């Protein structure tokens, strides 16, 4: 029987540890979730720092002073909390809630092929970024393209199963 290889684990960065908070091991968290307090709805985080991953259960967490603070099991003093500063907070992709109809996680769009309505291949989504007005697809190709992720006028179809985003975009736009 042939060996079945598992798909590589996808990790999503939810935030980063920005400082120690108090003397009992609490940490300040710069959350990338919306709203920011959603980061503490995950009961287990993996902290990624200097190439090493370490998993922690969350004991408590909440908004505080416009930010988020959390207490992780096993981090019980300020010195240990300081050791975590700079760590990324990551979770496995499959632990994210299901996206609603017409909603997409950026990580699911990365790597998709982008084609025009006429079928011309523009490249693959390398990454996305937010501008405030809308998100932007960075499409790796020659040349690299920045395409607004505006469903309807620009993005006509997203097919995650087929690995495809179809856009109303001219390859001549740079």
C-alpha cells in the first residue's frame, strides 16, 4: 500500500507578545484579530520565537487599556513573561472558525492562481495587505501586480477548491 503524505500544517499568526504585564506572568499582546479580544477565544496558543515553537494553554485573557493581556499556564512571573516578548502567537489554520459566505481568510487566498475574465494567467497570490479602504492582492508575476480585493467590480470569482481567483483586470495595469 502506498504511503499517504499529510498536507503540510498551515499556521496563522494571530498576534505577537509585546511586553510583560504586572509581576504574576501576564503578558501584553498585540492582537491582529478583529476585534482584538478575539485572540483570547483560542484556548491554546503556540508561541514562535527565534525558530522555536512552544505551546501554551491560556488561563485567562481580556481587553485592557485599549490592548489585550493574557495569562498563559506555566508563565508565572515577570521574568518568564519578558522571555516571551517578540514571540508570534500562532494557531493551526483548521482551528479558525469557518468563514462566512463570501468571506475568506488571507491564508486561504495565498498561493491561488489569478486569471483575467479572458483566461490570461496573471500569476499567483503571494500575500495580501490592508489599505484601510480595501485589501490588496500582491500577485507574483512579471511584473508584480497589486490588485484591489473588491468582490464584484474587480474580483469576480474565488474558487478555493480549484485554487483560482478570477478578476476583471487588465494585465497592462501596473
